[in-house]
C-alpha cells in the first residue's frame, strides 16, 4: 500500500459509517478517486455494513416516489398528529408524506392534514397504523399551556365540546387531561 493509499485509508476510517455510506451512494467522481471509493467500501465491510446494499440505495436526495401514485390513508385535525403517524410509518420502513399542513397555521385553526403513502404500500401502512400506539386525537396532541394543577406540560387533548351547543357556528372547547396528575380542564 502506498503512502497515498495509507493516508486515504486513515482519512476515511476517521469518518462515521453514515458519511462513508454517503460517499458510496453519491459516487462523486469530482470529489473522490476510484481508489478512495474502494477504500470506503473496505472500511464499511470491516464495520459490518454491506457496500452493495449501500450502493443499491442510489444517490442521496433522489426521491424515488416522484413517479409513483400516492394515496391518502388518513386525514388529521392537526399536522402534529399526521407527523406522529408518519414517523411511525417510517419506523416501519414505509415512506410517508404529510400534505396540507400549512393551512391551519395560516388561519389559526386546524383544518386538516393528509397522511399519504405510495399506493403499493397502502395495505402495509394501514396495518402499521392499526397497531401504532400513537392515538390520532382529532386535535392538538399536547396543549401549549401547563396543567393548571401540577404545572406539567404533558396534557393530552380529549373530546371537543361546543361552547354553546344551541348556537350554530359556536366555538369549540377542547378538554385536556394531564398525564401526570389526571386533572382535566377546557381551553
């Protein structure tokens, strides 16, 4: 091994596994010589990572779903709920997207966010959501204000109730319950 190869190996061994994987995925010939790519692959192998599997992921930043149809598998009051479930799907290695999330912020109310997946992943995604321990609350999952009794910020939103049920278009109050002390209140 030449001094140049030894220096390259030392430099690449100092990188994290994620950085090495990025080098192999992108294969930037302007930044890395072919010898460096071979060394990066060898270092990954020594760390128990398959270079072939890494290279098969393709370049970073390329969205493989662009040409695939998406389906909506849920509509949620707040983007927080939709993103919590999106993360549950991604934990199960299913790509998911949240759309229409900015309207609620613009108007100051939750008008609904859609959770979308590739059409081919719909059945698997629905199975994950059924098993997910994350409840879709129909409103903000956490209140911004602390519990009036104990001060803890771990309050979950419960049912919505109309402030004046007889009046059409009446404001809706959300009931919250503190996960810490069990106290409930309306906002």
